[in-house]
C-alpha cells in the first residue's frame, strides 16, 4: 500500500494543477454561461476590455467567466480543454494547431492578435542565443529569420524567460510586448518590415457556436477590437489591465512594433 501512495499523490497534484491553470472558482466551471481562457498578456487584453469596461456586457445579459492561461502550450493546459473546462480560448497558433489536431471538437476561428511578441536583447551584444517560449515553433522561426544561422533559439518555460535574460544565460528573449516593458534592453520588432506575425488565434468548441452567447460575445469582441485601435483608449485599458501608466514612449513602442488586434474571419 505504501508503494502506491507517491503515485496517488503525484496524480492528485497533476489533476489539481490541470484545473488550477484556470484561475476561477471551481463552481464557476459548471455555471451556466460562457467560459473563455485567455493569456495574461496582450492576447488577453480585448477580453479584459469587454468584461471590465462595463458598457459591453453584464452578468445578467451575458454571463461570461474569464480564466487566465499562464502557458497555453503546457500539457496540463491542453488537457483542460479536453476536460470540457472552457468554450473558447485565446491561444498561440502552435498550441491551437495541436489542440484541433488532437480534438476535432474544436476549431480555430482565425488570428486575433498580430506582432505582440517583442525581442529584447542586451545592448551591445551580437545575439548568439535567444530564449523563446517552449513549443512555440513560430518563435524559433522568427529568431532564425531575424538573426540568421549564427543565432540559436533556446526553448524554456515562459516564466523563466526574464530570469534567463537577467542572469545573462541568453543574449535576448522573445516575450510579450506588455511584459517586455519591465525589462531593460533593446527592442526588436518581430513584425519587422515584412508580413505580420500571428501571435494569437481565437479557438472555439464547435458545438458552442450554436449558443446565442457565442454570437453576442463575438459582436462585443469586434467592437472591442475597433475601439482599442484608439491609442487613448488602449493606454487607458492597459492601465486598468496591468496597473501601469502608459506614456508617449510606451505608445510609440507599441506602434513601432506594429501590434494589432484583429477580428477573426468567422466561418459557418
């Protein structure tokens, strides 16, 4: 009996962590309404705007529960989708592609955020190693395209990227534009002067598209995308979202990086 105890504990912790990635109360997971998982960075900003602005939705008219994804590429995060924990999600394109390949109940509606990844490098260094988020092959491709064959990508947990940069383990990191604001260094746009880079897509459970909540939420999402094109509105929302004050410098950096919120093309 004792030999089986460690395995039981490990499995219990794994299940708890899998459900814990959605930072909401357990009773909300089975509550009526819509459940959407979002990252805790620029990708989640439009949803935060919808749910917290006040003029879009209210609990009585459109019950929506928001849960934070710390890492959409984590195995336990992907497990939570198969466990029917959410109806929609904002995910990086690689995690979304793996999800729909494994689980045909989901589909990718389309891109919703472009160019939101920034590359921060130590000033004066010729980059030889750039830290990227694990399992994000598009970031590895970006590093190769921008810095050439002399620079390699070092995949790691997203939470470890700032630490690796601070300790000098890497010459630079690919990180969300909002999180990069707290890191000193030179910024390099992943969008560059070429084609836009899709950094987040909107994913939906196919059966949920028949729910009236889906159409209502997508109407609100379209309106949010349009309103967040206004830099004054964007700066105010970033302040509410991350408790930081944006100046002209941050606004200029956002524009130089060519970050865009877009509305995905909805298919019948």
